[in-house]
C-alpha cells in the first residue's frame, strides 16, 4: 500500500509517517522507482507508535518501547521501568500546570477587568520577562 493508504489505515498523517521514517521508527520498503511501500505490519507498527504518542511518551521512549515490543525475549520489567519513568514525568508536568493555574487564578482575581489600562496580569508577566525593567 502507498503512504496515503497507510495513513488512512493507521490513523497517522502522511506528514507524521514521513517523520517517523526520518527518525527511524519505521522503515518501509521501496519500489524500484523509490516509492514507499507499506505492509500490514508497517500499519500495525504505526498504530503502536500512535498509541504510545497519545499516551504522551516522548519519541526516545517510543523508540525504546518499539524495540521492546519487537523483542519477544524482552523483560516486562524494562517496559514497566520505562512506563514508571513516564508516569513520574507526567506527574511533574501536572504539578507545573496546576501551579500555573493557581498563579493565573490569583492574577485574574486581582484584575478589575475594567476600562483602565492598569492590569496586574500584564504587570506580572512583564516582571518575569528577561531584561525587563518594568514591574
């Protein structure tokens, strides 16, 4: 099948399929004139990659998961270790986002939201700008 058919069958865009090939997550066959040819196994691999990406795994971890998936003698402990590391990273991101929400809620609460130009939200953002003299 061609890239369009592989994209439709896998739910991965053509652009992303080309990117995954570029970073060696996928190596489709080629015809004599250089066109990519995708097999049902390639589509299965694309679906695996897509599922891992939707779970938020970064590309290096997707590469590792893909290698583990393809290695039938793998240790599930290796998969669990990778997943536990990802969970830790996600929890850190959630904590950072919750802190941002708290800061924004505080700033929004301090803003009158009226016709005057004075705005604590703008002032706080400007105060954190590198090299800013305003505050």
